[in-house]
C-alpha cells in the first residue's frame, strides 16, 4: 500500500533541494564526497519505499545528484559496473544485494539504478 504522507514529504524535500531552498548538507550531512548525490539517493529511496512498500530497496543516481539521461548511461556508470562485478557499492558489509535494474523515475526526471537488497542476517535464517 502506498504511504502518501511519506511519499509527498520526500517529494517536497526533493523539489526544495532542486530549487535551492534546502541544501544537500541539511539532508545528508557534510561527511560525504558528494552530499547532493547522497541527498538525492536518500530522497528517491524514501519515495520508492513509500510507493512500493518494499523495505530493502535503494536508488542510486549519477554524480552531483543528477538522474541518468538514458538506460545506457546508467549502465555505463561506475556504480552499475560495480554491481555487475559483485563488488560492494556501500560501506555497510551487512547488506547483500539480491538484484538491480535501471528504471525511469518520473520524480527525478530521468533514470535511476534500483537496488534490491537484504540484511546479511537474513541469509543465515
């Protein structure tokens, strides 16, 4: 079931970020190499979780928080190539990636890499 409240809250924050009303650092903090990318990833993930109801799903976008212009450009990205090679894309070793695909996200105005994952503890269970 769609959680409209969480979806609209994240969407409004994304719009404010794009307009310059909010800073990326106010959402993600300043401890990242690319805080805008981190903030957009966070907000896009929050919207996708609210829309799909999935708990372990994440969205990845390009540098400076820009959506990929095409499916092909997303597939040429460093993050997508790392996923293909089975390399970790996050610093958290407790996450196992089940699947990933490139999808168009209307809210971002382009394509994002959708990553389905699960906690490592779920494997042993």
